[in-house]
């Protein structure tokens, strides 16, 4: 299934995508797509529905595919070739940092540069959405706790991240720096998460092209590892690292985002995002 939330911000309806790409309204059955919806029982109930019997909605704005995200966890340097372009050693254990849940926006939302930004950058990544509580989970059991997957753009202000105290979080949680979606694709529809192509274009030029099979730490390893340090709850999002081709790695001169830039990115089976970059404007953040 492909689950989504459809309509203006603050008024989005829960919906699913049918086999023909039509948006089917779930609002007569659900008030929202919540962490409870993502549980095994909640997803089983949705699978029992006939999508074609649900009302068809007109095309409209896409919001975050689910509500109630309590944690937005990120893994750094999880592709060896990206670590090389960043000039950093291959990690022996997953590098973990946090993005603020408040930075998460819909897939096509405006990306607004923070005030004074000089080095904002892009990162296409596979997002993993937790469906059932995970605490000290064995790697062999980890994928059973995953509700589904999504596309994430892990936007990063590199000066804030790397030059202002060495604390990654401050460059990762800026408003609008976490586009998610277009939808959440349930794990049964995705199959093996370690064989998904991912890519990103900036202004029509391909910068990133990779495959999740080249991750240093796979999804099962990451879920198991994180569950040793924190309890993962339904609705939590883990973004799993990016392949090479980010702006700071461009030689001889790095490329960073500027107002008017357009990013298009996607992952096999999970859909595409399209964002336009804007200078600081609080009204666009809240739109």
C-alpha cells in the first residue's frame, strides 16, 4: 500500500493510492494516519479494504504521509563513497544524529534557507518508518518492526553542521530541511530494502545516483543498533544516509543551494519529490 495525507496543511485527509495512481479518501474510516494506523493490526485492516470502493479525491497538495512522528533519527556517512567525498573515515559503527521532527514537511514543500545560510546542501536518502515498538531487537527480527519506507531529502547546512562547534544536529534540523514522501510505501510492497536505486537532480543535472545495496550498515542492522540506545516507537522515522554526489563534494568548487534552485529526487518503488529553494521567508515555512 501507498499511504498519504492529501490536501491543504492543517486540513489534510488520510488517503491511499490505488493501482491506477488515483488518490482514495480514507477520512470516512480514519481521522488521520497515526502511529496506531502503522501497527501490524492497523495495516492489516487497511489491506482488507477495496481501494476502488473508496471515494476518489482530486489531485492536490501532499503533506507528511503520517502524523505523530516522535523521533526523526538520521545515520551519517553510511555509504563508503560518500564518506570518501566528505574526506571522512568509514565508520566502524553507525553515526547517529537527530533531525527535529518539526523540520519534516511534505515532499514538494518549499525549501527555505535559514538566515545567513551559505552552504546548504542536499542528500537523497531512504527513510524507514517504524510500525511496532522496538527495544533491544535482534538484527534477524528488526525488519518485522518496520511499517514501510519513504523518500527523504536530508537537507544540511554544512557550515552549521561542520564549522560551528562540530555538532551535526544544528545543521540538520532547520525549518523545511526534512521533506518526506510523497507517500509511505508499506514494507510488503517494497520487498528487499537493500536493492533500491536512488537519485537526485539539481536544476536538471544529475548529481546523485546510487543504490541502497552499497550501504555500510543495512536497514536491519540500523534498526537493531538504534534499539539498543533508544526505544523506537511507531511513527518514528530513520533516514539512512546518502550516496555520493552531494554539493560539498563537488570538485574543484563545491555547489550549494541558492534561491530559485529546483531539486528533483526519487527512489525506486517509493516515488519522487520536487522542491524549489527560497530565501528566508517565515510565511513559506508555515504555508
